[in-house]
């Protein structure tokens, strides 16, 4: 009898310990709505980002925005508290973080994720637990194709990026022969698919394609095959700057002079790459630090003063996302994630550091200009593509 009692008490304690982990996301969402209906004193925001791997940019931008907003103490702006986690670009870790956030009833929103595949899966948890999800980097179209009510993407989706890329080759809007080399992850597969659609609309012809596995691929086969291919442009996709650098070095080393479009916003300065390897290469840029708008000038000036260097795209994305969220709280007068989602989606325009943001009814960012960084004749030119 004593043994049975011991095991019963032990099992009961274990169940009590694990109960929060076993709650369904829907039940977590009910707790959130009930809590936020009674408490309006602090805006709690979760952040899931591969900080050690991708650098401090996003966190710097978020903390700068938080400190600015908290210092103003404006009516309708409750103090902001960030709960920051490093998901290490690992789904198992990111899943635990998403469940932690889902089980935090005082939290209204989450800002993340870097990798498309992780973001897609995490969005299911956040949606079910009624957490507003600001997507600041993942571009895959699948994230906003399910009719989710709690998602807002503040970065261009793959179809928009692909249309910009297709008309940014030397051929412009004319039919062209194009080659594609892309990473076989969620972003790479989607950008390749959307790029084909954009090129089909121009009447172009695909003359070569080669997906490669994530990690540290060997590009020797691809570049030697490309050397014998007559293409007007090569579209290359990678979520890793090291892979981009490796491809450019090998392509130029074997004598490929074809223009290369890199379908990723680089975060490295590539100072270790010979200038010759960068020539005739174009990178997409989702943010232009030199933009002369008053909000951007103020952001860059404040960022430089605080951190000692220029903000990157992630910093601008984090800064803008929190500014938009805080203003949505002021406009709606609530911390309820659903009210905030509708406020963000249906306000005509949000003007922050990285320009103007407009959203459709699904939370997708409407057409927004991209910047193209071209390396030509030893010069670096930044153009706006509309």
C-alpha cells in the first residue's frame, strides 16, 4: 500500500510539473485572451532568432526601438518587455521556444524567424495559441497561404523577390536564357519555383538548373557545367554567405563571366573575396542604409551612436517591426493579438526606417521596392527596383 501511495504521489507531482507542456495551443490561446483582457500594463514580445549564428543585428534593432519607445512614455504606449531566445536555426530548439511563448499568457506577439522551414512550422504553433507573429526574414509563400489570422510579414515574399530578380538582369524585361543554382531548403526551393514563374511571364528559356544540399556544398561540378552553358544570367540562391562566396569564387575562377544574380540579402561585407570575383554580380538588398528619408536618417544616426557601426537589414527589420507593433497597440488601445493583427493589416500605411509598409488582408507585405547592389567595373551601384 505504501508503495502504491508513493507511486501515486510521484505520478501526481510529475503530471503537475508537465501539465503546462501538455496543454493544447488552443487552450493556451484561451488563457492568453483571458489574461490580456484584464492586464494592459506591459507589452510582452517574444523573439526567436539564431543570434550567435546570424549576429546581433535584429536584437540591436529591437532593443533600440524598445528603449526609444519606453523612454518616451507616450499615452497609449505601455512599457515594452522583450523575451529573447536564441533558436540556433534548429527546429527542436525553436519548437521548445515557440511552446514556451505559447504558454506565456502575458505575451502578445512574437518576432522571428530567420530560416523559412523553421518559421513555417513555428507559425502553426503561434497561430493555434493566438500569438501575433511578425515574420521579419522568412520569405516562403507558404507562411501566408493558410488563411492565418495572427501572422504579418514585414519582408518581401519569394514571388515579389523573383519578379524583381527577373527584370534585374542585363536583358531587363526581355525574354532571356537563364540558369539557376539554388539551395534545397524551404527558401531555395520556393525562390527557384517563383523565379521560373517570373521568367515564364517574360517568355524566357531555362537552360540549366542545379539544386544543392544545405551545409557546405562542393560547387565544382555546377560551375564546370555552367562554363559550357550559354546563358544571359545565372540566378544563385543561398541562405549562407559562405556558400555564396564559395560559388562566386569558383564560378569566376573557371572563367564564367555571365552576370550572376544572388537572390539573398547578404550580411557579410565579402572583403575577403577578390574584386574580380564580385564583378558582374548583383545582390538583392532589402534595406538601403543610405536612404534619405527622415525616419531612416534618424534610425541610422541613433544606431551608429549606440553601436558604433551601421545597421544591417536585420537591425532595420527588428526596429521597424517593434515600432509598428507599438503603434498598433496605441491605435487599437489593446494588447489583444487579434485586434493588433487587424490593426496592422488594415491601417493604410506604416512609415518607419525601411520605408513604407502596406499589408493585405492575409498579413502579406504588399509590393515594396527592392534595392539591387551591382558590382560593375570596379564600382558598387545601388539601384531601386520597382
